[in-house]
C-alpha cells in the first residue's frame, strides 16, 4: 500500500478574506497562487481572480456511499491564467 498524506487545509471564510483585503484599494487586482501539490506553495502557478458565484454543493450516491441529504452553501471564486500569450492546444 502506498503512503498517504492527510491533507486538511484551513478553508477561509468570508470574514477572514474581508479582513485580509480590508486596506486594499477597490481597483486592486486579486492574484491567486495555486499549489502544485497538496500543501506546497513552493512551485505555485499564479492565476488571477475572474469571477465568483454562490454555489450549493450536494453529494449524490456512489457505489460505496449513499446520497447525503445535507447541502453546503458556499462562494466559489474562479481563477484563470494571467493575461499573456500562450500556445494554442489542439
């Protein structure tokens, strides 16, 4: 059996985000560093915040888990690659 890494990041809530950006001017772009591996920001890829949506997550049944009845309301922030020139992918 392979070794595993128990990854349990502290997910920020809206109050923590508001506190972190409270002194930024309104026109400040928001950049996001996406970890290359769980918990590792040594080699992160920088993205830019482009959108946000209220979402409601639910968990359907799988072959090993019954459908969960609870839902989770959250805000999902969407990030894209920074503006630049990139090779087209076929």
